[in-house]
């Protein structure tokens, strides 16, 4: 399959996810209209849907029915959107723009943004448990996996370390822990959810976690690089925020070339982890795309 076909596949996964998210966030007239509008504003029409693609592709490779994997893909994207809303708040990273448009709190106000994030988090679990295609065991397993990945020993834990580290020098071990939790946890979760939506072999489960862990770290290192040499128009947010907030990054620890080399190493290891599996072309392409992305 040619690279443009893999790009088409990523776009198709995004289209399927967007359509499902649109359906799951369509409500009638009610008194809660403002927070519902804030939820849709932050959830719909943005990003590559990489986490959803991870769920759908690993689901496909494990023989999962598309509707089952799609419910879990939506749940992961809801949690991701909630985390971005909260990350942008003045009490967190204080970012005014996200994906080229005003952050949720700049558009709707801080209190509504906070509630929109809370609403998305709870809606993710509602989406899992209201699924008509997942078994009871799959629902329970998926909810537990997603809760752990987004909780204090996952994504929230990473944000705590990130906030505590601002203005301080931290070593590589601490930085890797931060990235493994704040960015990597949800990517590992996405790969695992895709697997459990089907019938995975044990070795495939292990490979999925290595692949997602390596891709997650490479994704964050690439973010560090783009914050130095990216283009604001493509990124949809100002560059240089890491330097402004005095954050330790791969670039500050290793320099620009060292960071690039580390990202390449992570991607090579990610690709190595799935080399024995048939139909791994899309996963190999995604790994390379993470390395070469410009936004």
C-alpha cells in the first residue's frame, strides 16, 4: 500500500470518529446549552484523531467489529479533549489558542470550560457503558483501563509533575516519567482498547504497548522540537511557550540535534516492535508520520 493510501486511511478513521462523536453529542433544547456548545466546540472538527486511529487499527488487527472499536475510540477522544480544555486553563498552562482558534475558556469563560472538561470525562465512560456492541466484560475492562490511563497514575499524574517542574531543572528520568504519563498513557490506552475490542493474542497485546509507548515518547519529543522550530500557523498555537515557562524538555537537555536523534531512536524501536505482524504497514507509516509531522 502506498503512503498516500495510508494517509487516506488515517483520514477515513478520522471521518468515522468525527461522525460518531457528532452523533453522541447531539442534544435537543435544554437549559445546559452553553456547556453543551463548549463540549462540541472543543471535541469536534480538530486534530488528526491519532488516538482514535490507534484504537481502530489495533481493533482491526485483532478482529474487532468496527462499531465496538468506534465506541472506544470516541471515549478516548473525549478524554483527550477534556485534558486539552483543562490544560489550557489559566491555572494550568494558560494557553489562549488551541488548534488555531481560541481555547475553550477564551470562547466560553473559565467556569464553563471547566465544566465542559468535566462533562467530557464523564461522557467518555457513559459512552463505554451505553455501547450496544461491547460485551459486559469488554465494558468493564475498557472502563478500568481508561480510568487508570487518565487518572493520578496516568495523564493527571503527568500534568501534576509538569506543573511542579515549571521553572525547575529536572533530569532525563523525571522528564521521561512526565511524558510517559501525560502523553504516553492515553496512547497506550488507545492501543490496548483496540485490542480488547477484538480477540488479541498475548504477544500482540505486549507489542501494542511497546509500540504505543515508543510512539508516545517520540510524539512528545517532536512537540519539544516544534516548540523551537515550528510554525505558529501550522501548530495553531504560539511557539516558544516551553522556553517562556522555563520548562525542561528534550531540547534543553540534549540540544536540538540530540532531541531529533532521540525521537528517531524511539520510532525505530516502535517499528521494530510490530515488524513480525502481518498488515503492519499502517502502523509503520504512523510511526514515521509522528517523526516528520509539522503540527
